[in-house]
C-alpha cells in the first residue's frame, strides 16, 4: 500500500513514461543502486566526455536537450539493441545531462510502483558555483518513511574528481538543496544568492528559475519554458518587489501547492 501523500508520484508523467519500451524497464530491478550503475553504462554526461577519455566529436550529432524516457530508450536501442543491463562502451552511450539521468531513474522506479519524482535545485559538490544548478531524483523509502535524494549521474570517476564524502544513492539534504528550499534560504540570508547559479549566471534571478522549475517538476512538468533562461534580458533578470513577493508566496506553499501553482508558472517573464 502506498501512502496517500506519495501515491501521485508512483504514476508516470509524460516524460517518465517508457511507452512501447516498458518491457525493457521491467527487466531492471527496483534497486536504486543497481539502476544507477546501469545508467552509467548507458548515458554519458556532456560535461564529462573528455574526462572519460573520449572525443567530443563522437557525440557531435547528438543534442543535449532533455528527452522523454521513451525517446531516450529509442535512441539507446538505435545505437545498440542489446538489453539495457549490458554496459555500452563510452562511444556507444548517449549524450545526456543530469536531468536525463534523473528522469531515467524516476521512470524505472515509477514503472515498478515506487513513488519517485525529479527535483531541480543546487548541488554543493561540483567545481563551479558553491551551489551549482543541478537535477536529481527523489524516491519514497516506505520503510524509513522519508524521501531519499539520489544523484544517478555520480559514478566512480565523479567520486575520484569531486571527492564527495556521501553515498550518491542517499544524498544529504545539506549537499543538494531543492529549488524551493534554496529560495527560502536566500531570502533569510542563510545563502548568499551570488553563490548559486549556472556558470556566470547567478543570484536571485537563478534562484527564481530553479524555484519555478522545481515546482513544475513536482507537478509532473519536468521540462518547461523556464529552461530557456539564457534568453532572459534585463529588466527580466532584476526582481522587483512584486516578483519577490510572488516567489516568497509560492516557496512558502512549497511542494504541497505545486499542482495548483504550476499553471501560473507556464510562461516566464521574458516570454
């Protein structure tokens, strides 16, 4: 029996549904550690290609855009038709981002009836900003009665390079901050907004971007118009009192209000 508060997350969103490839997912166990290791043999993060000793030109024809799980599985099988449990060579893996790893794990867990969801926020274990733009998966551990954060992207190479001291299948809440919590911490002064963002784009603007993306993901909308934040120009990057108040309000409502809030977040202010 699934607890009422988590039951919605055992059903697929449009992006996590494996569609005609459900049988392939059935061949993977609902074991988080095993699924993560499996994904390491199927996907390769765009920023880690050269660290893997591979030539970026090998993946030149592939897009970094986040794909639905069904499309990603189709892409994998087009390259190599063997079972998903067979690790591909580096060149035969598909170009991905942290969100793809998270979506794939989420899709597998939901297929097995495990409540899971994708979260947008900030990781504290990368070499970029102290709080770096990132996506992870979160699943409901019924025996422990808690949501567990999982960073499916982190493999042994990541560990060797980044030197993090936690298990990627149970990321501490101090190491990954959801978009909702990051906004609150920025507004209370616990986090300097200048420390969070993506590359050189930092500050409350980006905290707002990931607040919106986190809430939308909780509502089953894992990709959205907020993903084109690079298109934002001033004055849209400057938050006035009305924007601050709106963000404070939706952050306060948090995940419980995600489905109701989602329609109001459909179009970012620069669109």
